[in-house]
C-alpha cells in the first residue's frame, strides 16, 4: 500500500471479509447454543452484523470501490 487511501480501502475490505465470515458462522453457533438465552444473544449479534454488512456495502458504493478482495484472506495485524 502506497497511500493512506489504499490503506483505508484495504482495511474496509478486511472488515467486510470478517463481518461476512460472521454472518456465515453465527447461525451455526446459534444452532449449537446450549441455552435459549445464549441463542437469543447470538441471533441478536447476527442481526447487528448483517446491518453492519449493509452499511459497509453503502460505504463501498459511496467510495466507488469494490468490497471484494482478490485474495480473500484478511490482513494480519500486530
């Protein structure tokens, strides 16, 4: 990455990737929940995560950038 804008876009892509991974994984966690209370919490988190994905999609539209990453592996921070 050569510019701050590239770093920002790359970070947004990482967040997009992570949020979508949660959208895929959380239904499995809810299904395996040991208590109704935990299942309700996981389902609420899933709903919130879906909203965040929608917001990220809107950000990418505004930036006229793609949320998709060629290498679908998120960056590893320190």
